C-alpha cells in the first residue's frame, strides 16, 4: 500500500513543468534540462518550449529564456543586460543556463506529509551525490563538482556566451566543429527542412539526451578512475621521504595518471619549492618494466624541473647501462623527460644518481 508521503511525493513530481525557449536550440539549455531531470524534484518533469511569458509563468522552473535570473523564483536566464554571474571558485567565465543550473537552485522537497519547504541546494552536487551514492557533504562531491565544471561545463558556458578561448587576434590553425556544442547545433533542422514545433521538440530531446549521456559518462570516469588516482598520488606524495630522504622521488607501485593531481596537491598542501619531487617512478604495465619520468615545470610544460642527465639522453639498452652504471637500462628520451629500466630497483637507482648530476 502506498503511504500518504509517497503518494504526495509522486503527485509533486508528476506535476512539474520545465520551460525553455522554442526555435533553434543550443547545448546549454539542452544540458540544463537534462540535469534538472536527474534530480528527484524534476525527474518526471514535462517540458514546454515557448517564448510566451504567460506560458512560462505557469512553469515550475524556467531556463535560458525570460530575461530573468532569480533563483528564489526558479528563473534561470543569462541573456539579460547586466548579467555577469560566473561559477566563482576560481572561474571567471560568464554562466549560461547550463552553468546556472549546475551551480544554483532552490529545490523544493517534502519534509512531512503536508509540509513543503524550499531550501537552497546545488543541483550539480545533488546529481553527483545521487549518482555515486555519497552524502552531499562528502569531500569527494565537492572535488568532482569543481572538476566537472572545469572539464565539461565551463566550455559550454563560454561558447554560448561568445567568450573567446584565446585572443581574437590569433588565427586558429584549423577548425573544430566536433565539440559537444557543435554536435548539438547539428541536430537542429537545416534551413530547408521542416521546422514545425513537433519536429524541433523531438530533435531537442535527442540533443538533451546527447549532452546528458556525455555528462554522465564523464562524471563516471572522474569518479571511478580520475578520483582514485588522486588518492594514490596523495599517498605517494606523503610517502616520498621514505623512498629517498631528499623527498624528490615519488614511487608508484601501479601506474595512474599523476601529473594533474600532483600539481593540485602541491598547491593544496603548500609544498615548498625545495621540497617538491623531481622524478616519478612507476611500472609500465604493458611492457613489464619500469619508467622514471621527470616532473615538468607545469602540467602542460615540456620543460622538466630536473631532466635526466644529458650524457644519458638518446642512449639505449646495454650502452645506457654502461653510461649510467645501472644494469637493466632500456632508454632515456633525447629530451631527458623520461627513461626506462627493467626493474624498479634499477629505475630508483637511476633517479637517485640523476639527483646528484
């Protein structure tokens, strides 16, 4: 038998209506609608696409239309004069409706059978915590909330608001029309195809599902692969003095993507310049040997903090073992950013020697 609370909650959900504009659709409102439908409050919500103010006023929440940004009234447009809101938290890009819904919201929820209350919520955090089965206040939710904005949503905000990715006086060397915003755009009917509302609405739903599938896929990757790697890097960073008393060598006993995590953790932990690691040692699981990689000066830099010694560079196999005095040498790249040895002990010995050269 369905309880009164369950019945009331079901009626609440089924009565929800999301409003957005009709006509040509874009990536930001397609994603905003998808995100809303991932929340308990709007998971069964209907959608109306219109610019009629009277119809929009009857909606429970409105995104990307109406020239009003008012979280208290659940109105989330960004086109009006004077709107300059950003995600903050170190980001300055102007928000689109996708970023607004991801960052802000007031979500109604049932406290008791007959009592409704509105309390501030972050829809983005609600989606992440619900997807992963974590409490909203779990630190992992905050990390993933920021990561997903940086890597997925900020570009959508920027493109929709016409924010240049680089200075306008720099001509791109090639065109890119395979990003998510472009692929959503291609789902709009062509100029010589039917643009009747039913057809366009059907295409909009395809676009919304496209953005959502990619959002969820990216979230799952960051939660299940990227975030566990962060824990490994953090542990290795803390334990580096047990690998070598200098603290300049980190040893990972399994491979993981480490570069981005290392720079973020160094900043979070306020590690002094003279205490930062120079070399990372990890297994090459596909070849069954070990790698020694120099830490770059920044995540995207090709310049190392301390490249492997010049006499080793471009040398391979037995000749490398002779030059280094370490058995099991495989190679050192010509730039000195990476090298290999057949064993962990050999890679570690190479790193210790490199520190002295």
